[in-house]
C-alpha cells in the first residue's frame, strides 16, 4: 500500500515525501480511508504507531479556514498536545488553518487570544474545561472529535472531564477514538457517544522475538548500584529508566549525573519549558539516559530507545507493558530490564502471571561496585556522555543537598540509607530463577 493509493491530495503527498514518509504505516492505511468516508472509528494502536497522521490528514483535507473551531483533539498530556500540533502544522503547507494547542502549566491569556481564530484545537481535558468555563472556546461547530490515548486519560482520572467536554460538541460530529487498550470505561464511552463505529486494530509495533527481557534481584539499597553497573556494561544509545514517583526519578537522575552519566529527568512536576527542553535534547541525541515516571511510557514519541530499565515495578499490568513497549520497535531489537527487590515481588509476579507470553530471564548475581546514593544530591554537576567515568560535582561527591524530596522508598541505591534489608532480614518470596 502506498500513500498515493489512499487517494491523498497530491500536495499532501509532497509534504509527506519531504518529511521522509515513504509508505503509510498500518494504522494510517487502515484508518485514513474510513475517516475520509465520514465514519466513526475506534482504533486500537500504540504510541509511536503513526496514528496522528491517520487522523490529521483527513481532518486537514476537510477543515476550512475562518469557520471557527471545526476539529477538537483531546489528549492526556502536554507533550502529546505539542507533538500532535506539530504534525498538524506540517500539513499547513497544503492548506492554511489555524491550529491552537491548550494545556495547563502555562499562561492562559495567549491561548485565549489564539482561540479567537482557531480552526483546530488540540488540548488536555483540564485546560479545555477551563476555557469552556470562561467561555473562551466555542465547540458548537465541531465536526471532528478525536479522543487520543483514551485509556491513558482513563488512568489519569480524566474520563469524567472528557465526557463533560463531549457534551459541548454537536451530536452530528464524527468521532475518532484511539487507544492502546479498550478497558470497560473506554468501551462505554464509545457506546454512549459514537455512531456505529468501525473497529480497527493493528499489529503490535514491538515484535516479541526482538524484545529481550531480563530481571536482576538485589537488595533494595543496591538498586542504584545495579543500575549504574548495567549502564556501564550496556552503554545504551538511548535508555529510559522508569521510576514510580517523581521524587524517585529526581533522585535517580541527579545521582546518575554525579556519577558521570548524561541523564535528564522528565515528569509531570517539571515546568513546561523544562519538559520541552528535555524532550528537545533527547530528540537531538544530547541525552543518553532519560529518567521518567509513567508520563513517558505513553504519550512521548521518542524514537531509537535501545534499553528500558524498570527501577520500580508498577502495580498495573498495562503500565509495565507500555514501558517495555518503548523499545524493540521498527524491526530493531531492544532490551527491557527489571531491577527488583523485596517491595517489587508481588507486582512483578502478578505481571508475569498475567503475561505468560513474556520470556523473562533471571540475570543472576553479577559483581558490581557499591555506589553511594544520596536522595538529597544537588542539581549542580558536570555531565558527560561517557558511562562509568566519574565526574566531580562542584558541591562535592554527594552534591549540595538543597532539595528535600525523598525517594519513594527511602532506601534505593548503594550506601545511602539502610534500605529494608539487613544481613539477617528474612526476604519475602522472590520470583524463581527459571525462565518465564
């Protein structure tokens, strides 16, 4: 299948070719013809599957400049709102349209000004509701509604907000719902607000045979030391390190920086400008390790991830699946590593039980040096892209310690904190050493 066979306008074809898109991705080849016919669509697809163009192209073909807000895209995160807006902006070389993105964490006044002439709005639920309450956005003319990452919006507690927003749009609209999974509440939304939707599902981007999974069972206060050891051993081109809480992610990133690893952190607690700089640095290849909360397992289209490290094991199966699904994409192999200790056993065992297709290998007990981990490490450091080359912090080996956030478990890392285990501590049942 080629873009030409999809019947796309020649000028859009030129834009796609200049952007390096040679052939449509499966989600695009399946969705574009259906959406162009005006039918409602439920598409089950992952982040990075190319779904943005699947709805952006037919919407851009139909909107008319200066007719008010005709298309509304609701998405769970600021990063996704920015990424979707950029994809729409690429298509404005084909047809002029005013695209506005609205999300929290930034001043609302520029958004109010931009909404006065908006044809397409991309935004997060909370900020869209803010504008509705202020009457600075009018959705009565919406013809095309997109619910992107619907299951993620459910996980983040936005589903009621999404329903409130939908009620401000005309019942005659065309609705497109994109979601990696279709849990019960998402299915109910489709039944309640969609008209005879066409269901579309594509193959997973991640090929199981290309995704290698391994776990290392260590004491809780050895997790950071093991992480550094594995980064030195693997030397990933780009790694994602997932932490359960913002405070843990901050602490892990700062300690990696102190130990000479070119690491940055991203989570929902950062100011928008800083989040955008981190993403830009990652896309440009200036970051080798990105420490993140689950905001990055979904919604961030970051290509070229070679390694995923789970510093904490999530309690939700889907969160774990989405995390490890960030590598082994586009026909390339990837490695997913779980660093587990006593508090992780129950979650990890449950995830393996619910995913019998996973083949997770016990990594054994490699020798590694114990590295101090300080949850109060200072922000000042001298970064380097060379793994394992210890750099000296300007404020000493442990940093200045001016931040009072603590690790979510208090004992992560090498010698900083006693952790939960002592030599005589009886550990709870661990996963067996067999292959899963």
